[in-house]
């Protein structure tokens, strides 16, 4: 199910399963890319993996918002580490 294309109201257990899926994928994605690196190849891989994480989590506004928040967080951490 893709949340952005789905206007149907799900059963509570379906939301629970979807939320667990999305949060697990986002947690794993963040852990795989932390701490941020200066290497341009790291950033290219990060961008590529962002697309894969979105696909794996089935897209939608929750997924997009979380990926944006993770990107912002990693950018802040990158700036901190540069001094």
C-alpha cells in the first residue's frame, strides 16, 4: 500500500503495521548514514539510499517527512563536525 495514493481508512492494526515498518526502515536508514561524512561519494550514496528507503517504506507523506527530517538532521550534524 502506498499512503500517498490511498484514500482508504485502514483498520488500526494496519496502521500499526505500517507505522512499525516505516519507523524501522527510517531508524535503520539513519544508523547506516551516521555520522555524516565529507566525502562526496558518501553524499551520493546517501541520496541513492534515500530513494531506496522511500521505496522500501512504500512512500507517502509520513515517509517523505521523515526522510526530510533525517536529511536536515544529518546536515546539521555535518556542519557541527566541520567546525
